[in-house]
C-alpha cells in the first residue's frame, strides 16, 4: 500500500494548465507549483518543503530541470531518485 503525491511545475498564469482537474478525475493527489521562468528559486523552495512534508520514498522526474532537481534533492534529503534520461538522435 502506498500514498502517491504528484508535484508539477507550470508557468504562472498558464490558462491551458488543466492537470489539477485531470488528476482529480482519477483520484490522484496533485500539488501544482507555479514558476516564473526556468530557474525560479521560489518554486524550488516549494518543492523542497513538499519533500519535507510528505517524505517520499522515491523522487521521479521526466525532463531536464526536474531530473536535476530529483538528483539534487534526492541526495540532500536522502531519498531514492529516478531521473528519466532520454537520448535524442538526429534523423539521418
């Protein structure tokens, strides 16, 4: 048995951001973290507070920024992390 909590960075004021509604429709707990630009320290502090609050066993990420954050916060908070690395190849 486990408790799932999703954290998601999104641009402040994004009118197309509908993930809270989609998460609620399937019963998933979502914490939306608004950010002002690619390196918003307030968003990073909010994520750190969320990790302290929920004490997750695993930090899982999908893109370049959250991959870096999952590794850094995983080491800082002594949590397992799973950063998804994708290799892009130019078409030949």
